[in-house]
């Protein structure tokens, strides 16, 4: 009777499945049909809408073709896979859709949403038993990517439809048990799975009940008892696990059970309740946190690690990885726990495989995977295939390839039986060493411009294997000779490594030869190598050997000391030269400051003078001999006079004659009365320097005070104006306290009136001439991307929309020039290295507004410091470099001095008999400052010429 009940339940389930499948098939539109129309088209339909549908269909076909071509070029374009699957599903192209999903699943672990969509589509089409088996295989693949309660629940419910087949009920129970093992401990989602399992067993119990009024046979009675015991067991197992709403499950068990609940079950239930109270704070933290919730999951993991339940630790790791599948460190910690604690082969290898599929760019995960496969006795062919996959994973550093090669070579070395003179494994090891060296030289060096192995560690290990394990010292010497030719001969530690190898496995003759070469070639620590050579000869050498070693080391050290002395002298000369230059710069600034002050006075005096009074020129020349002006007889117009003219009248020409005298006097007075901005260096800690502001800014004090008051109380704002009274674009902002000044630095690069405002610390450049502020890192940042080729019209928001699809974007900086105009460059900072690496793979070569962008990990090139002039005769006679303004040589800086007068300030004395006499550069006495000359002096000099 129980068998008949099971058959009836199976028949009912099959009918329900078939009806659902037919209904879904009717709902699916045929290929090319409009999804909204349900597949039905009427002749009286509007022709315009029909035409629109055809256009849309053609557009979708063209887009599908474009996406397929894009994937043929770059198969690792994750977003391209998603777009293609979405379009194919919309068009109803089932065959192409299956193929697209299959290709994506081979490259990437699929998310829960993608798997559920795929499974639901396949379930709709599966009617035959053979098709159901394919769906079962698909479910098995799905549950291996991530541990998801929803997929397990869907799997178990789908399996119920096959209970009519042979062993169907046992198969359903097996799937439910596997699901409980995987996710039954899930605090928030495990209850649904337990309830589904109980409902299934209750349905079996209902079909096994005897008809009313009939007496059950002993077999029926036994089956009823065993079924009741199954349900009792499910309740008791569930009540011993801390799950949400377990109070309702306990009440349901009390109502269902005809017997009182045993005391042991109540005790386990209370214990689980206590455990649930401990877990609730962590679950609530996860519920309220924002993605990616790494800190909250790590706290939860630490809590479970202290409790020590392996199943619960594994589950919380899996939950964290489902939401943070691109975090290599999380995978590394999980795999380390499995390797050291659980050590279950299938579980360990599955986790390692998922780790490298999610984060293929992380070499550490590949190395752990190779070790785990070796540890669990995986076949050599499979390990070799996995190593080849690792080489094609696209590591982001040259050193990563060295590490993966070293791990594989270590594995091959452990396979060799060195007691035999020759073996297949030994030959494979040697060929792998040779291939590794060639691979680093060609493939890696071509991509990264470096091999990643400057010290030749792989060749060193190869030489050690040949010398120590194969007793082939000749091959080891050849390898070391090759190592030294790659730029390592100048390092003492490399020679000593070779010497130690010769000492252990070679002979004294080769040891002596190696040390003699080391003494000759080493440049970093020659004393150490010389000491080792003398020690060798002291113990084993003859008198001739000792004398040769002493002579060689003494000669070498003498040359080294001589070179060091020259270098020290050169450095001292450069230091002295730098000090002199600093003193000259300081003196030049002082002279420039005095010149500007005298220039202001001359401007005021010139405005007061009568322009038509010719006699005033002579008197002014007598009273102020250092003041230069325009002469009427000699025809000379000096550079400073030109500056004064442009400063007074501008570039349009002389002053207009109809300008009222009172306005002229007023303008002169307003410019003259502008106070000079002085800065107290003792207040540098509470002051910031603001620059790159707009020259047209009206009332900069008011504008900037409103801006900087958000940082703290502003004590004073001191804008800097030119002689003409115009704002020069920079100022000093003094705060009440140092904290406010530090906070104000955060406003650096803030756009003010269309220009990025520069805010930097206030530092005395006289005391710190080399001080520069650059707020961004100039080294490798693996979590930050550098993007080039952006359209100038691209905004920060538009770029963020593109980048946030690949991870959590912390900051985006569009690079602009000083005027605030974009340069087509940007820096994008992600939360971690994994997200940034994934974004590089998916965004490099992407088209934005008809511009193909380039994306790479941020690694700015080293900033080149200005070349220091070499001390020596050439620099002593070098002509002084003309210093111009920020924009080069302006119109008012054209020199009007005749070429005959343009001579070097320190002319070289004429040589007599090949010797330079009284050269200013070689004289120890300082040269006298040339006497200043008036226009009359210059005219007299010209006439004498």
C-alpha cells in the first residue's frame, strides 16, 4: 500500500510538472517575436508597430553579432558575456543561449542569479527523462560554484518531480541531505530548507496512511512507524541548530508530536537558543552593513573560529566568499584553513579551484592550488595542465611568473629519484628549468620590460640541483658563468654563493679562480671578498699563492680607495657648489626685492614729473644715478625703461592726452597705496598658501573667507595684488589654530570659478628650497587604475557609472591643467587590489564616446631630478643661464642693449703661451661687482669703440 501511495504521489507530481512546463512554453515567445505580444500576431495590427518590431529585431541581431565578435577578440570580457546572454534570452535563441552560458561558465564562476535564470529556462524545456538528467547535471555544476541556499532549495524541489522513477524517493532524500550538509546551518536561510524536507516527508506519510476503516497490515504499520521516526528525527536535528524563528519550529513540533518532547531534545534546543543569541549581533551587523561587508564577515569568522565547529566555520567562509568572490586574501585564508584543519580532498581541491577561477591574477592562489594537488596525490598530467593555465592567467607583475615557475620546479624536483643516474623525471626537470629561463627572457621580459628575476634565482637553484643532487659540477659552473654575465659580477654576495658551492662540491683550484675573479670584478663590498681570498690561501695555499693573493688584494683595495676618494671629492665639490648657488639665489632674491622697491619709487616720481620739461632729466640723473630713463640724444631705450612704459600706459601706446589730471593722480595714488603683503614665518603652522585662483576674482577676501570658514575660524586672508592693483591669483589664509589649517589642505584642487584651487602648506622656501607638495603617490598602487584616452567631455559621474560595475569605487580624479581643462586622463581608486585587477581585464580597450581608452594599474614613472652640473673646468667657464618668467621671454623683456655690449659677466682672460692668466673661475678671491653705469657712460663707451 505504501508503494501505491508513493506511485500516486509521483504521478501527481509528474502531472503538475508537465502542466507547468506546457504553461511556460506557451508563455515563451518564439524567436523573433515581440515578448509583449505573447507570440500572437493579428492581421489588422498596425503596420507602423510591425515595422518598429522588425527594426528592433534587426538592431538586436546586429548587437548580438557585435558582442560575439568582441568575445572572439577578448573572451574574458565579463560584461560582454552578460549582455550577450541577456539579448539571446530576450530573442528566444535557445541554442545560442545555451552555448553562450556554457562558454561563460567555463571561464568564470556564475553568480546565483545567472544560475537560477539558466536552470529555470532549462527546467521549462525538460520533459523527457534524458532531458531531466541534463538538468540534474546542470544543478550539480551550479552548487559547486558557490554555496547558495536558493539553488539547493530549487534543486531539491525539482528532484521531487522525479520520484516516480526507480529509486526516486531515495534520490530526493539524498539531495536534501546534501543540501542540509551544505547550507543547513545557515542562520537566516537554513530554516526554509529544513521545512521543505519535512513537507516532503509529510507528503510521503500522507500517502502511506491506510484507508479509513481499514486495518493496516504489519508491513504497513512498520512503514508508518519508520516514516514517523524520520519526521521526528528531522525536527530534533533542526531544533539542535541555531536558526532564526526556531521558536516557531519548536511550537510546531509540540503540536505535531503525540508524545512529549524528550528532555535531551529540550536541552539541545535551549543550548541552540543560547548559541543563536550569540550569533544575532553578527547577523544584524551583516544585515545593516553595506557591500562588501568584509569587516563584518571577518568578525563573524573570528567568532566561529573561537567556537571551533568546522562545519560552521566553513559555512561562514562560504557566505563571505559568495559576496566577496574577488578578494584574494579571503580565499587564501579559507584555503589555508581547509588545508590545515579539514584536509578533505574533494572539499579542499574544489575550494582551490574556485579561488583561481575567481581571482586568476593572484599568483599565491595558484601556488597553493599546485601544492594542494600534490599533497592529495593528483595525477601529474592534471598538475601540469593546471600549471599551464596559471601561465595564461595574466599576472600583473613580472615577479609573479618567477614565483609560479619556482613552485612548479620545486614540485618536479620532488618527483625525481636522484639515486638513479638518469630518469624520465630528471630529464623533465632539466627541460623545465631551461624552459623557465627562456620563458622569463622572452615572454615576461617582452611584456614587462624586465624578467622579474634579476638575481637569476631559478638558474641558481638549477646549479645547486646539478651540483648537490646530480654531482654534475661542470654544468653548475656553466650556469654560474651565465649568471655572472647578466650583470651580477659586481655583487660580492653572488661570488660568495658560487664560492660556497665550489667549496662544498668542487675543488680548491676552482675556488681560488672564482675568488680571484671576484676580487677583480666586485664593486659593492670588495673588502669582504679580499678577506675570503686571504683566508683560503692562509689555510690551503702555498707561499706563492699567498704572495699573489696579497698583491692582488692590495692593488685592488688601493684602486678602490682612490676611486672612493675621488667620489668623495666630487661630492664635496658638488655640495660646495650647491651651497654657493643657494647663496647666489638668496642674494639675487634680495637684489630683486630691493629693485622692485626702487622701481615703485621711480614710478611715483615719474608720474609727478612734467613730461615736457627737458631739464628735469639732467637733474634726476644727478640726484639718482642708479635710475635709468629714456634719453633724447643717444637714441637708447633700456630694458627697464620699456618695463616702466608698459607698466604705466599698457601695451596700447602712450598715455592719452585728454585724460584728466585728477584721475591720473587718483590711479597713481591707488596703486601706490596698495600695502605690501608680508608673511610672518612663525605662523606657518596656522597658515596655508592658496594659488591658481582666477585673476578676475572680485573681492577675493570675501569669496575665500566663505570658502575656508568651513575648516575653522579664519584669522586673516591676505591676497596678493600687482602694481596695477589687479589680483595676482594667490593669497595667504591664516587660521586661529593649526587643526583648521590642516583641515584646509583637504580643499586642494577644489574648483573655484572654473579653476582648480591649489592649497598647500606655508613653507619658507629660503630655508627649504627643495620643498614641494605633491599629494598623490608616485609608486605602484595595485588598488588604483590609470585611465588614458578619455574624451574631454567625459564627466566624473559618467566615468563612475562605467567603473562601479567592476567593484566599489572609492575615489575618481580627473586630471586637469591649471586652468581646470581636462586632459583625457583619470585615476580610479577601488577598495582592494582584486577589484582593480578585475576592472583592468574588463575595461582595457573599452570605447567611451568613440574614444578607445587604455586602462592599467597605477604605476607612475620615477620623476627625473634635474641633472646636476658636473664639477670641472667646463662648468667653471659656462655662461650664466638667463632666467625668464613662467611664460618665457615677454615683450617687455626684450634687450635693447647693442650686441657689442652683450658680453659675459666673467670674461675669460686671454691666454698667453697656452695658459689662462688671472681667470676668475680659478682665482680664489671673489670677483669685484661691476660698477653701475648711467646712459651717458654707455654712450661714451660706444663712441670710444
